[in-house]
C-alpha cells in the first residue's frame, strides 16, 4: 500500500470514527434526557398524583394514592418519595426515578405536612384536622411513633432547624407558631403571629424564621436565635402569602401569594422583596428545576402545573393535571437553601 492509499484509509477511518462518536454522543444525550427524574404533582381532590415528563412536558400517568394527598418528602436514603394522604391516614412510597409505587403504610393519623430532621433520626407530621404534631423515630425503613403532641388549632406546615433540635409548626386557625423541642419532645414556646399562618421557612444559619400569612398580604420575620422568638419585621409580598421554596443560591427564597396570583422573591440576607413573578390561578407549592431556570408551581384553581421562566419573569407553559393540585416535587431540583 502506497502513501496515498494509506493516507486515504486513515482519513476514511477517522471520518467513520467521528461519525460513530457523534452518533454515540447523541444516543447518550438522548438517553440522559429521557431518564430525567419525573415531576410529581399531588391532586388533592382526586386522590392521585400526576407524573409529568420534564422533557416533553406531558402527563405520563396518574398514580392512585389515598384521600387528600397534600405534601410529599424524600426519604433519607433518597430511594422513595413519600406522599402523605391526610384523609386516608396513610403514606404512599413512590420511586422518585421510575414513578413506580413501592408500598403503602397505614395507621399514620392525618399526615397533612411532613418532614425528616436533618440528622435523619426523626420523621415529623402535622395533623391538620386533628390538632396535633406526631414525632416518629425513623429506623431507615419504617416510622415508629415516639410522641403525639397536642398543639393549637389546625397545625399546618413544619420546619426543623439544621441541628435537629427544634420543630417549628404554624397553627393556621389560632394564629400561632409553636416550637417543639425534639430532645424532650415537648412544646417549649408559643408565639402569636399574623392572620392564618401557613408555610414556615428557616434561614440556613437558624437565626430567622419566615412565616407566610395566607390571611394577610405578606411574610413576617422572627429572630429565633434566643429562647423566645422576637418579631423583626413584616415584608409585604401579596395577598395570601402561602408557601416557600428556596431558590438554591443560599440567599433567596420564593413565596407564593395565592390570592394575588403572584410569586415574590425575597432576599433573606437583607429581608427585602427583590422580584415579582406572575403566577395564575391560586399559586401554591413550588419546586425549582436543577438548572435554576424554572419555577414549577401548582395552580390550585385551574388544575394546572405552571412553569415560570425565572430570568424572563413570565409563564412559559401550563400542563393540565387533576383537581386542586397542591404538592409539587422532582428529584432533579435546585438546592433547598
């Protein structure tokens, strides 16, 4: 074989190699895109979960759960997402990657809201209709009731500090926040707040607690670094301030304003409102995509999942789901702080 022929063969093989690698890369990209974790939307008045494909933005299926699934949370081993079915007194465990039901646990009374402590030892639920907070010991697979704590009227949302020492719970019908000591498993303080407190969000340094006032038009801030919470200020966001979701940059948090049909972005370092986003039809729970580009929010009154472009500050799409969509979650999310 002469030099020309050898060069031709080498060039030909190089072209074939380039095409093969390009095709393989495309195939890998396609597989990667198709294996993105699904988006889960809890349809509270239908007793099921919509499973959304984040590539096609279409609903793939609906998973039957129990009555009134409102909120959901990832297990410490990240192998299951737990859907809390308040009116069925049950928990549905779902694979967060394949959307396959793994098991159902019964005998969990009125699990409206739920949280794991950061040290992964405790699983806590708020019983919205039964006026108590339950503390369960978590053994890595199952929850064992340790203490049932009577609270005030209608416990709503929970937050647990980074040291796993204190549970903060809002009481939406008695306008209070209650602090529960995880060590002694007893109430250590009660604080009057504004009208109809819903979600609560603690800053990463455990210094401040933000309380969404669904019966008012903003968020109250409390200094919780001492033995008793101290009122700091109120930030006006919009009527029906309700649910929080951190942006993921360790500086900002979003709050949905259910009556105003907006979402506000709060700088929790300076405690100021820095941006507003349109969010139609009763925005409620939210998640933020892993790339930080989009807010995923349940539009409660429209049976839609609404997708908002954060940079453009506009709605870019809506996906039809079930009645009264509430909790929204995906494994491929931005950080929670």
